[in-house]
C-alpha cells in the first residue's frame, strides 16, 4: 500500500496472557463459554466488521492451543503471530511490528481489543470507527462511571471519590500505528491500555460510548455472567 492512500483499519488482539486472576484453571481466553472458547466469541464478532482489513491475534510463543481451539479463525483476513511478550504492552508492541512487517503503514488505524471482552458487538466497533476515522488522535470505547467510588485502605472505605467526568475504559482502542508504537515505547511496560500510552505523549483520546455488556472477563463470576448472556442470546 502506498503512503498517501486511504488509511485501513486493522484489529490487534493480544492473546498471550495466563489469566491468573480468573480462577478457571488455565488461560482464560480458552475457557469454554456456551460450547466455544472465550476468544472464539471475540474473534467471531470482530470478523463481522467488514471494514477491518485483517485481524491479528498475538499469541505466546509457547501457545499450542489456538489453532485447535479456534478452527473457524481462517482465511486471508485471519492473521496469527506467536510474538507475545511478558506484558500486555510488550505484546501489543510486538504485534504492531508484525503488522508493519505484513504491509501496514504508519497512517493505518489499529484497533486493539482484549481477547477476554468476548461480548463485544460489531455495532460497537463500527461506532468507534465512525467516531475516530477523521479524528487527529483516535479514541476508545468507554462508559461513564455510574457507581459511587470508594478509596480503600486495609479493606475499609476511607474516602468517597468524585465520580463526575470519570469513565471506565473498554476496548477496542483505536489509534494510528505511527502514533501508538512510539507512545507505547515512551510509556513503558507498566501501562494497562493503549489510551494511557497515548495520553503520556500529551494527546487526549476521544471517548466513544461503549456498551455495558462489553466487560472484561477477569474474575470467576464474570464467566458465569457471560455464559448467561450468551445463552440468552442463543435462546432468543
């Protein structure tokens, strides 16, 4: 692709984690929900977004499960790279380098999405693309915080925090490859999402309203809720 042509959109799914907090006896991306692994639901939703040029899944170099677990992930838009790192930031950085090696350009958009947000909808991804494609910075799906926020100390609430103008970050998070790569390098491995890396360079990502169902499977009870929601959709 030549520089100056219309930017394309690529999805990047870091899928190299071990899921230690999930309590499901292994990497949470392979835990079964409604008969399919978590990541299979995630990738099936992304595959329905026609404006995605390709979906790159970043796996651990030691991963021996993916192809057997997600046999439907195939075709010219389905890319896999075993270049995951020790942290999310490292996995995403390595994935960005892989995209460049496969022909992506610095002005192309990259939508980074958590493998464990398996209830993402194609409509939400399209909404993010529509909102960000002409933006100078890019942005992310997020939801305004509705709950009262407490500051904890030794297991007790010691203060109530102002929730005004507070948003809970979700994914995908959509930034140009040429901005995201130096932002992650600048921010270091401690960053937990791409938007905070971009913020560290002085930019203000756009907040695009997400959906309550687009939660990240982190704790054992999250898997129970996700199973119920998937089954309810199947039954309807």
